C-alpha cells in the first residue's frame, strides 16, 4: 500500500498477487488488492476478486472500494447491498447512510438539494476512505457550494485540507478551531525546516516562529483537552529537534514516550535528538522501530545508518546504506501515468554516504574508489568534493585534499561541510591562523552544530603545546662481550605552540643507560631547537649537550622535502650522534652521522622507503648503513588491519676489533606483520591492541648465519584529541659475533597536547 501511495501502483499490485499465489493470505491481502485495483480503474477485476474472496468481515476500506467498483461497472444493486452491509456493521459511521441515500435506485424522484448534498458527502467519504484526498476535497467543496451554511461539509473539507498539509486553507473554510490552530503550528514547523533563509544567521527564523506559536497554543489549551495538548507537545518536540535544542527535545520525548508510544514522525525527531546526545543504543532502537513499520522510510534509514556508525557496528551501517542504494534511492524515478524516467536527485547523496561509510570504517581504499567514480560523473557536485577532500586527507594526501576542499567551497560557499573541510586542510598544511579565523566564523553561526564543535576541539588542540615521551626498560642475556644487561632508554620532546603558523620551538631530552662488560654506562642528552614546517618542506636545527660516561657538545639538523603527496626525500646530520654505541663512550670514542632517506607512499596501505647513512667514528672507523622497507596492508576491514612488512638491512665497518659491536659486514632480512584491532571506540576515545612479529635471517661476515626475531604487543589508548597513551611488551632474539642474545622489555609512550 505504501508503494501504491508512492506512485508504484503496478509493483504494489504485483507484490500482492505474489503473496496470494504463495498461499499466505489471511484475507486482508486480497482486500488490499481489491482496493488498489479499484483505485487503478480496474473496477471489474476489483469487483470479481471481492466476490471470489468471499470474506465475511471485509474491512471498511475494502468494502467501500467494492461499492465504488460495482457502481463503476453499473452493478448498482450489488453496490446498494454492500452499502447496507456497511451501515449494519459500522452504525456509528454516517458515511454508509450517505452512500445509501446517494443510490440511484433508492433516491426519491422528488429529491431536493439536501439529498444532492448527501450524495456529494457520501462521495467525499468514499474518496477519503480510499485515500483519494483530492477527490474527497472536490466532492466536499461541491457540497459547500450547494449548502454554504451547512457546517458538516465545511468540517469535512477542512479535515481533508489538514491531511493534505494545508491548515491555513482549512481555517479559511471552517474558521480557526483549536485543532486547526495546532495544525497551523505544525505546518509552520515543517516549513521552517524545509525552507531555510539563505543567510545562515537567520536559518532558524521559521522554526523559532513555529516554536513560539506552539508554546503559545500549549499555554492556552485547557487541561481538559489532553489529546490536543499531546499533539502540540509532539509538534513542539519536533521543532526543538529541528532547532538543535536536543536536550530539551530528548526530555520531552522521554516524557511523551512514558505515556504512550510516539507517532513515527515524532520518533524520527526523538531519534535524532538521542543521536546528537550520544545516546546511541536508544537512537538506533528508535530508528529500527520506525523501519519496522515503514521499511521504505528514507530519513529513518539514514538515522539507522548513522546510529550504527556511532556504535561502531559497521556491518549494520553498510547494510543500511546499501539498502538505500539497492531499493529506495534508485538511479531513475518514474511517476504515475508518466512513461518518462527522471534522474533521482537524491541518489548522489546516498552514493556519497556509501563512500563515507567506508571512510568511517577506515576502509579508505574502498571509500576512495567509490568517491572517485562520483567525482568523474559529477565534478561540480560540492558534496562529492567534500567527501573526496576528507578521504584524501585521511589517506595522507594533503595537497589533493586542499585542492578538493577549495573546489567544494567555490561550488557551494555556504555549504557547512565544505567550510569544515577548509579548516581541516588548513590544519594539515600548517595554516593555523586561517583555520582559527574560519572556525571563529563557523562557531558564531553554528554554535550548536556537533561537527563544528568537533573541529573546534581539533583546532585548539593543534594550536597548543605538544609533549611526547617514550620509555623502554629492558633486560638482555647472552650476546657475549656485547651483552648489555639491564638497560633503560627514555626520550622526551616538548614543542611550543605554532609561531607565525610555520615555526615552533622545541626542547629534547634523552637518557640511555646499560650494564655492558665495562660496567655501568649512561648518557643524558639535552637540547633545544627550532622547526620550520611548510606543506612541501620540514627542517629542524638543534644544539645539544651530553653528560654521563662522556661529556661533550653536539647538535643536528634535518631537512625533508615533499615534492608530491606520495614522494618524500630527506637528509639529516648530527654531531655526536645519539646512535653512538654506549660501550664506545667508555673509551672516549664518539661518532657523527649523515643520513639520506627517500620514500614513496602510494597511500596508507602501501609504502616503500629506503635509508642510507655514513657514520664516522673518532677512532678512525667508518660505518656505512643501508636499509629498505616495504609495507603492504593485506586485510583492511572495520576495526581490524593486517599489514605485511619486509625489511632488508646491511652495514659495513672499516676498523676491525673495535671495543664495541663492529661487524666487517652484515646483512639482515626479515618479514613480518602488524595486526591492529580496535577493541572499542566511543567517539574521540578508543582502545586499540596491536601485535607486531618480525622474523628472518642474520648473516655476519666470519660467522654462521642464524635466525633473528622480534615480537611486540601494545595497548593504545586515545583519551581525547589531546591525549594518547600506550604501553606494551617486547621480546627479541639477536645474534652478535655468532652468539645469541635474548632481550625482554617494556614500552611506555605518551603524546599529550596542552
């Protein structure tokens, strides 16, 4: 029946016939088909099916359809008999009496205007029962013209006008009754939602006017009108949700729901309020309840989708949005009695949501494939460009994201999503002043919007201080003369807020201690420096001072260039390198280090990087190091990723028999995987567990090859945009000069924005 009301009459009839053929009819399926056949002008089929079904207690709507079908094919006696049956079964409904009065056989030959009015009223009742509201309105209007002082046709016509969404027209017909006034307030709310002022600052003017009207009506409605008062409260709750006064809307919904179930339109607004307030389970239950009664309710399906996303239930989220694509949002639409097909303007919205669903599930490759197809098909669609920008930003393509966001903003300057994306790409490209300016404008216009609040927290976090620290206590056994025993490493960095967008100061502190065969050794390094950050260039410079086993000044500099979103090239140099072996310090030996690196990163799921360094020691040794790493994500599903990794490392040294591990030449080849599982996530908060395992072969010149391995298990906590904390355990097996070393340790890390 809902399909028929939506204009898909043939499909509705075919569905009902299939149910009849399947033998699942309880009598009502046939009655529904009788009604649709009569409405579709197939009166003979409708009358015949009604007779063959022989239902002893047909519902009123089917009985009326059968009467009209028989009248249409000239079977007036049968129509009159069915009308008498209706009058007998439904004595409280005057429509049946009017049907009898309008019978061409039973109407007296001396009938005056009064029976004619009765006939028109009966015709209007029949149309209304069959949900032909425009036919009903025409009949009632004709009756008003014949009897302008009779209140009955005016009352019925006004009721139809309200059903058609025209309460102001109803007031013109029947005057402003309390019921009509309430319907006018509800209509104001609907228009306030559908027709927004183009000025964002005035977008709620219509809704505010509706709220004022509804509250005035509530105040003036006597307590003796409980049904009317409840209707006003329901409409006010919907208006509150539209106004994003969600706490008030949810409280009112809670109260109304405690008395009796909410009508579906009100439950839609209630569900939206619950979702805004992060009452996720209750919101999903509200949308599921709507869809159980109206499976083709598109707003409720979107509500179910977003509730599932926020619950991290991605199978349900994907199913919900894919259901829209397969059924309720087809590419083409057709209308009754019109052979032409029309493009469905809402299809693109559903396609974008399907791409965003994969983005929310961290399946960025699938999301990008979907939105790329849309961008090619609809390059001037601002919402497609917004989605493209946010996915590109997540994939680590800041230049592309910046371009897409600006295209979106140029296509739709007042589109909120485009304005938010401009802020996010400004942050990604270190344009903090621009991000803050844009944010201030949005917060002034959209203070209630949850997306604006989220990006506001992000901007304020990234414009503050940043502290990063990591500690690694460990204990190793074996390794011969290279055994380090109990060891401890800790490093910390403190970064200032951005200065003139692209600069920030930082301080560093590193501490290393161990127990090699020479005895307890330690090194503490402190330093301070400056960092330059541009979209295509990063550079740092910092002097350092070290104390402990050996006191000495040092310093370093780095330079990284990003010619494209995929390619990065870098160089660095450090005097008294932090990579100098701790055992070398016992003998007054230090080293410097000069490094070049390059990487090609296709996207978040595939990357290839290489590094080479030259490390001259003060004892004359010269060390060359080279490494190559390839990573590929093998499994990419919501809340779980499995990434494969292959590493190749080699080094050579020119000085034999140095008092620290110093192989003439060695080679290590390992393969492994990193498994990451998001155990739970609640908006900005999350808990992830990660397991990394690497194993392979190590070959050292002059010694037999042997196997090496390392395993790390971590817990990662994200408290909010400012705080990330992790801890874990690590075990490894290495080989030094042919002797096995086993090591066990802890890892603790903190990233805190202040």
